[in-house]
């Protein structure tokens, strides 16, 4: 089993998604001791935002800038890792109602026409191999799940579900800890519930 594990929280040791993503990978490793794990901390080693140089390179412009060459190679490696992974585990914190900029920059490297999707006669076709699973750890200060007043402000989980679906990765398991900023014992309650869901995962 190959596991691709990503963290994207900017809150360091106080991060809820980092704690839960690590727990998820430990849980998977317990059932699959032979698993190979590739880990990226997208906050500690940030991916630059997509710029005009990337677009030019994709359309065949010669790349002489060494930093851009290295970045393009890193982006290609991200795609290879995603294609090879059996399970993708991602810490997905909500900042300003959407995913972190750090995770968005990774997304901007892996959504590439001709590599992870292509345009067919009837619209786009995802190119990620079948059988891949993703476990997505959603952490957020407020409450956005169905029935909550702020549900329409959730541009985090639907964004990532939509993008992975677009690429052909539809086997998604969301582990959600929400209401983390509500005070009292709300954080501990939400974290415990998420931990119980992780402990019950069977892969
Ligand atoms: C810059 C910033 C923006 C945030 N924006 C939101 C938000 O829009 N909605 C929300 O419910 N919580 C928001 N929060 C709270 C985070 O979702 C919460 O702290 C969560 O634990 C983040 O995951 P992490 O601990 O893994 O970083 C924000 C936190 C930070 C630091």
C-alpha cells in the first residue's frame, strides 16, 4: 500500500488537522505495516502560487529560470505521487471559508490537462486510476455541515470533493471536526468524535 499524506495547516503544533491526519496515517500503518508513506508539509515547504511562467511552460515556452524549472519538476513529482498512491490522506483546515492557500497551491500543481484529466467529446474526463481512496480531514472553527445556518459558506469540503471528482477520484471519506472555536468543551468533543471515526476506519 502506498499512502500519500499531506498537511496544510498554518497552526503548527496547535493544528487540529495535523493531529488527526497523523492519527489517520498511524491507524492505516497499524493495519498495513508494509505501507510506504510519502509525506509533505505544505506549510513548512510551501509551493509557490501558480504564475505566468507555469502557464507559459505548459504551452511549450522554453524555461530557463532555475527556480521555475525546480518548481515544475516538483509539480510533476506531486502528480506522479498522486497517481501512484493507493490512499491519499490530507489535512484540510478551513481558513476564510475555503482550503488553505498552501493546499490550493498543491491543487494547482495536480490539476493538469493531459495528466490528471483530459477533455473528451462530452466534457472533461478524470485520469486518476481507479481504486484510489482519499481520507480528507476537515477542521473548522464554525459549523457548516448540513442543517447549520452557515452551510452555504462551506467552500472547503465541496471544493475538494469537486476537484477530486473531476480528476476521477470519487472514493472520498471525510473525517470532520467542526465547531472547534465554539468554546467550552466543544473542541474536545469534536476532536474525540473525529478520533472515534478514524479508529473505526477499515482500509
Ligand atoms: C486565518 C484563519 C482563518 C480562519 N477562517 C475560518 C473560517 O472562515 N471559518 C471557520 O469556521 N473557521 C475559521 N478558522 C478557524 C479554523 O478553521 C480552525 O482553527 C481549524 O482548527 C483550522 O484547522 P487547523 O487547526 O488544522 O489549522 C480560521 C482560522 C485561521 C487561523
